[in-house]
C-alpha cells in the first residue's frame, strides 16, 4: 500500500491515530515539531520518540519534499517555483519580496476550472485538486529554502504572509484547503501562521464564505473585475451562477472584525472596464461592503486579446476611488522579467514536453 503523506494530517488527527495504535497522543506534538519547526525529512531523526514509535510512523506514513522542476529569479527578487508532483502534474508558487518580509503566493489546484478569460492558468484547463499535503508542502519547502536576509538569525521570521492567489480556485477545493489551514495555522508546533497573515482569493464561490470566515477568520480577497453582470459574465463564467448582486450581498455578510476589510481585486483591461464611469460604478457598487481595492493592470501574455491600459487611465481610475473615500492601490506587478503571469511557468513546461 502507498503510504499516506503525514503532512495531510492535522496534529489532532495524528494524536487520535497514535492513540488508536497504542501510542501516547501527545507524541503528535513531538512529530509536528520535527516536521515543521525542525524541518526533518526522516522519522529516524525524531530522536525523542522511541524506536518502536518511529517504526510505526515509518511503516504508515511518508515525508516528501516537492520536486523543484524549475526556478526563475527576477531582478526585483521575485522567485517563481515550478513543482513537479508525484503523478507528473505541475503546479507553481511565487515568493515575493517586500521591504521587511516575504509573501508566498501558493496554489490550490493543478490548473483551474473557472475559465476566466484573462487568466493563463484557465487556458490550460483543470487537472485536479492539490492534496492538503501538497498545499502545506509549498509553504514548508519554501520556508526551508527561503533566502536569508543579512543579520537575520531566523529566516522564517521574514516570511510572514501567505496568499492563496496562485493556480486554481481555493474554495473549489475547500476540503483540502481547510485541512491545510489546520496545519498552517497550528500555533503549537505547526507552521504557526496567524489568520491575519493569510489571504484567500476567490472568484466568488459564495456558498463557502461563511464556513471560511467562521472556521478560520482569514482575510478574504474577491476577484471582481467588472461592475455589471454582462461584462463580468463575459470575463468570468462563474458570474452566471453567482451574479454580482449575490456576490456583494455575501461579502456584506462575511464575518469580520470591525477593523477588517475585504480586498476586491480589479484587473484593469484596456477598453473593457477601465473608464471613468467604471470607476464611479465600482465606488457605488462596493458601498454596502467594508472594502479596500487592489487595482491590477492586466499582465499581457502571448495569445490573449486583452491589453494593459495606459498609465494615465490607471492613475485616473485610482484617483476617482480615492476621491470616493476608498483605500485603493495599484498593485505593482512583480517578476516582469521572468514567467510572471500565473500559470506561465507551467504552460512553458507543458509546451516543452509536447514539442
């Protein structure tokens, strides 16, 4: 039988499993400390466990690193990783440098089934969900390899933010994403990330909003990209199922603290959604929601009909939102000199294999 990846099991579930197999449940905390704090890859190295306990774990579980198929490093410090999974599929994550910390953008699926027209990942279609272990491994492995900043004794301290904004729709893989979050947010011996440092981006699968907010309290980002149903449906097929009215209503009811806001991601596409009227409509649309806005100039890629607006149009759109009282920024595109668009590194690899 193929052994289960131990990174797919929360500390509580591992404690229950150990007890069922005649071991002390508190051993789960020791195992987690070795896995996530000491980053060991072998049960034999878990020296505070008895030899018998180590053998039981070895006979039932595995510990794997993701295989780095390709790594590209931008002049701005952005690092993009392409991982080859055990079944031969590929997924990506991106390490983005900030002033004092890194942000890791991780994937939740191989490909995506949502079919957004502006997204390169969507063009490759949907292959499968990532397992919870594969989601956790992106974080664990990059923490292990993250470049050390000068004078910083603990490299993990510089890696503070996680965003589910890579390949796939996280809420379409809610079960595995939830299991991964249990480990990512485990404050004892797991990966120890606070909910405030985790953001999940969705195209708007509103039936999962309350579960996400109530169970985990992570930050919510919504890919909006239009202010009317006709335009949004033409860009994002999900809008046929969850039109803008239903999406905004769900966002207004999303459980948050008084100080929290939902981030609305708005990809600016030349001639499609970048007019002054669009900016005014956006300000009006988001009035019922505690909202902040990320404007994202479209990242052009080969074969796509969409174009990036000019700088003046972008700044004018931003100015209108500021005048209406919104916290809004133009999100800087990182890694422009490498395969920066989400899904591009995977697409390049698949093209190589098929040529």
